[in-house]
C-alpha cells in the first residue's frame, strides 16, 4: 500500500491517495484531484483500482464500490475471493 501512495505522489502534481489492505479487502481514498469531480471520472479511477487488484496473483472476482464522501474524497472499496 505504501508503494501505491508513493507512486501517486511521483506521477501526480495534485491530490493525495491513501488506503489500506486487510485480508481480502482494500479501501482507497482519493482527495483533492480532478478524478473526484465528475461521476465518469470517479467510475473510471475506481475501475482502474479494481483492475489493478485483479492482476494480483490469488485474487479472483474483484468487486468494486465507490462513493463521494461529504469531504469530497472518492472512497473506493474493493473485495475479492
């Protein structure tokens, strides 16, 4: 998880990505970025996270849900078999 946050900072000039993985679930929050401003952008970035997790060995049937928090952050929840 730490590596993904470092990569975000390296590749993006705005926004902050936080997250955690526990068992067969992961949660991410994206703050202060254009990807949080429209429904299509939120759906797109959430799908990118889902797809990335699906490429990890041992993950199957990765399911994604996302929502915009009251603070304007994109909250993405992932779970898998």
